[in-house]
């Protein structure tokens, strides 16, 4: 039985070091998307194009992230975790370094796609490494640490990018990203152990490896918990997408006020994610998911109805009320990812790829929905949080029996607490 290699360990020094390395790999996305936003006008001027074309670099990056998710999972199941990670990091570093010197928007768009394809390797393989190394209890705690550390990215990236652009020009943002890639490559080389031994690797050809995508989605525990967590994360994406229009448009915030508000929200969300530790001592991961998604659904529905009946509240009221609507989302995501990855058997890499695609698809659906309802409801953000969290609860409802059966078989729901238990390969 090839279960998680480190299932019995607590969250000690080695776990913390692993969490820091994986969190560092996970910061590629926020730094690569948020850091250069303030540089759009300067980039448009240097490349002799308009800002709308520069904005397209964001869409291309997200498309690359979604596409790249499907590459590294099967490769890492077949070749081990570190070799595909080396390749992805090398591609990220090379593409980012070239962007420093490119002054043609079409070439820049191509490099952005390649940057995303390389950068997403850490996101996919990082989840697989956790699945290889920990049982459900340990994995849930590690994913909680990852969310807390990664939440620093959206706080630091816009501020650092604006400063670098003002002092050294827009190219300095990509110098920083290149350095981040090199530092991550060194950390992987010297401090990240190979978590998938040769005897546990998938030996079939790539065609069979690709078929593992279908195999993992047919597993009801993986399918429903992954969908529930993805829609739960989409609730936060509703705020990210809609907050500039709400706070800067409806409430007249300037860039600095908006930036500080976003930073404060990120800090509070990171703090809320740490509640997972004490909650796991009293509740199961499945119970925490139900409670947090139910909270988000009811709170966002109440605020949406309130705004429809009485209009937008004052800023001193809207900020805490809106925070209450999505504050628990990191708890829902951390537990859903832990349960889904715990169920995936030996195809952890492929499962991580599918999970990443689900998350980006849910985020895209919520974003499209937000655009569709803007102007039709008084508070589009909380309405879409309600829709996303309700969709997550529906997915959890359909998958509840399967998850409960798996929990009972593995022993991690007995007595209302998690118990360390290895899961046999599927």
C-alpha cells in the first residue's frame, strides 16, 4: 500500500519549510498578474499601442495558466515531481527575462502565454507534492499554511510594482519576476525532496496518462468536492473583479485608498484561514466546508436583499458587511482541495491539473456572471457570491454521500475528528 509518505508527521519544521517552498511557487500567479498593473500606460507608450492591447496580456496569461495545468499533471505522475517542475521553472524564467527587452506587443503577448505555461507548473505539482507527502489531516494543515503565505502576494505585488515602475521603469517588474523564478528554482533544487518514488510512478504511456483525466473526474468524491471548492473560490473572484468598479466608481475611492482596502482585506482573509487549525480539532473537513459555504450563501443573500430594498449602504457599513460575505472562503478551499486530492489515488498529478482547470473555469464563469448582472442588481458582487456559494453547496449536496462513505471507510470522520489514515492507491 503506497500511502502518503509523511502522513504521521505533524506540522513541524520540515513541513513549514515545504510549505514555504510551495507557497513561493504559488506566488508566480499574483506577482505575474498584479505587479505590472500600474505600468500599463508606460508599456503602451513604449510599445506604440493602446492600453486595451496591453490589458489583453492579462487574458493571455490566464489562458496560459489554464492550458498549462493539463501538461504537468500527467508528466509528473510519469516522471516524478521535480523534473517537470525544473522544465516549467526554466520556461518561466526564460520567457520573463525576454519580456524585459521586447518592445512589440505581439511578441510580448506570445511571451506572456509561455510565461504562464511555465509558471503554472508550481501550482499543479505543488498540490501533488502535498498529496504524496501527507494524509488528509496533514494535507489540510499544509494547504492552510499555503493559503496564508500566498495571500501576501496580492498585498505586496501592486505596491511593489508601482514603486518599481516609478523608480526604474516598467521593465524592472519583469526583472523582479525573473529573480523570483531563479530563487524558486534554487529552492526546488536544494531544499525540495522528490516526493514520488520510482516505484509509485505511473508507467503507462502518455495516452494512458491523459486518460487519467477522465478517471479522476469519474471519482465522485474528487468531482464534487473539487467543484464545490472551485465555486467557493469563485466567490472571492467576484470581489476581486467587481471591487474596483464598486469602490472607485460608486464610492469614489482613489488608487491609494483602494490599494489599502484591498491589502487590509487580504490580511484579514489570511488571518481567517488560520482558524482551520482549531476548527479541525472539533469538526471534520467536510463539516467545515458545509458550515463555511452555508455562511457565505446566507450572508451574501441577506446583503443582496438589503441593497435591493434600501440601496447601497454607506461605506462604513458596506466594507465590513462585504467582508463578512466571503471571509470564510479560504477555509472552504483548503478543506475541499485536501479532500479531493486525498481521494485521487496514484494519479495525484493529473488530479491536480483537473482541479486547477476547474478553479479557473469557475472563476471565469463568476466573472462573466458579474458582468452580466452589473446594472441589473444593486450589489452585483454579493449577488454573485451568493450564486457561487449556492452552486458550491449544490455540488456538496450531490457528493455528500460519496464523501461520507469515503470518510467512514478511511476513518477520518470518526468521532467528529480527523484521524491519520493512509488511502490505498486507486
